[in-house]
């Protein structure tokens, strides 16, 4: 019995020993795998810090406006009698666009004109009689004022008749037609838009701190996306507002577009205005910059060891202005330094890297 108990203890001890040995081998293999992976090179893309010349510029979002533009409305309500235009038509100043049913106005004008003619004849007779002392001065004055009143009534009725018509106040291009004959329109209802597309402006605002960098006559570039292409237009600053908006502390600026072909009022454009002479800067791609609560930094790659392997090191940087996907670096790197532009998420300071610029990481 005692020998059997001892044998059982030996068997249990050997089993636990085998289990612990197997577990130790697994842990050593796992640590070896982790160590090997920890020191394996990280594949990244990189670019050199380049020294270049930038022209300081100001960027703002603007809107295209017409030098002459109006939403045309009738001055009197009524039923549309006739429409003399079509959508998108180019018209000259004074062109008749629409007529509202004048009602009894034409007849009233003819009656008033007859009264005015009679009053004019009476005044002529009164002048002849007064010349031979046939009537008093009071009678002559009464005849003159009666003739003037009759003529004024005719003029007032003609103005009312003119209010039933809409004519182009200036030359330009019409918008979309939204009215038809027989339709009732109100006196304040817009029936057509008219824009002069030959003279267009771009309105935008700049912060008050940048006001000193803008002057009338300054040149700027307007950019607008048209599908996949970007079109550029030259413009010149024509006016700067006389006051600062108290809501946002910005100043409105108006620039005239040199060749506005293809632009329409209401379009949004990006305005780029040069503010100083070209300056030498160190530029890196924006994708190279990483951000955290302690500031901006980049990973700089430098060769180390006998084989010259590239090793990453964090470098705090001070950034400047941005242009075309690049940012100016004021401090933290030198011209020619190699900075990581892709793959920073899996990178730590001190890691060995494998450089591959052929693919997007």
C-alpha cells in the first residue's frame, strides 16, 4: 500500500514537471517571436526637407457678383398680357420684356388727351382775348392752369400705362422665364433676373489684422473647380470697405475679374492675394506632420550602425504657412533631412525602417 502511494506521488510530480516544462517552452518561444517582431523594420514612405522660395499670400473664399444685376418685378399687379423674351436671352437696354393687361388705361388716356387738347385751345383763345383786353387777368390765369392740369393728368395716366410694362434697365443676359400670358402677378413678384455678365466682381472678406497687406490696384488670382479641372482668373482689387464688420472683425473687399468668361454671379471662388515679396523657407509635405497635445512633430530618418540602417527619431517642429499641400517649417529640421510622410501610425522613435516610396502606405 505504501509503495503504491509513493509511486502515485512520483507519477503526479512527473506530470506537473512535464506541464511546467511545456509551458516554459511556450513562453520562451512567444518572447522570442515578439522580440523578433519588435526589431523588424517598419515600412514607410519619406521625403526630403527642401529649401524653396515661397511668396506669402492670403487666401479667402469669395463670391462672384455682377456689376449690374437685378430681379425685375412689375410696378403694378395684374394679368400678364404678353411675354416678349425667352430664357437665357441677351437683351439691350430698353427692350420690352413683358406687358400686363392695362385695363381701361388706354381709353382714359385718350379721354384725358382730348380734355388737354380742348384746354390748350381755350388757353390760346384766352391769350388772344387778353391781348385786346377782352378778359381779365384772372380769367387768363384760370385758362392757363386748366390747360396745365389737363396735360399733367395725361402724363400721370401715361406713367401708369408705362408701369404695366417691364423693360430691360440695362443690357445683359436674362435668367429662366417663370411667367406666361394669362398668369396673375403681384406688384412685388420677381418675374425675371437680368445680369450683366460682361463685368463681374469677386467679393470676399479678410481679417482686420491683414488689412494693411491689401491695397486698391493689387493683383490676385481667383480659382474655381469645374469638374476635375481648376480654372484660374486674374483679378484686381477695386474697392475696400470703409468699415470693419463688428460681428466677425472682417473687412469686405471687391475685385474686378479681368476675363470673366465662364463665370456666373453666385459662384464661389478661392481668392489668393500676394502679401509680400518671395521668402526662402524649408518645406515638407503636410502628411509628414503628426499632432499631439505636446505640439507638432515629424519622424526624421537618420542612418545608424555599421550597415547604415535608417532609424526613426521624433523631432518637434514649429510650423509656418501652408501652400499646395506643403507646410513651411520654422525650426526642428534642416534642409536635406529625410522625414516620414506615410506609415507614422505604426512607427515609434528608435524603430528601424524600410523605405518604400513606390506605393501609398
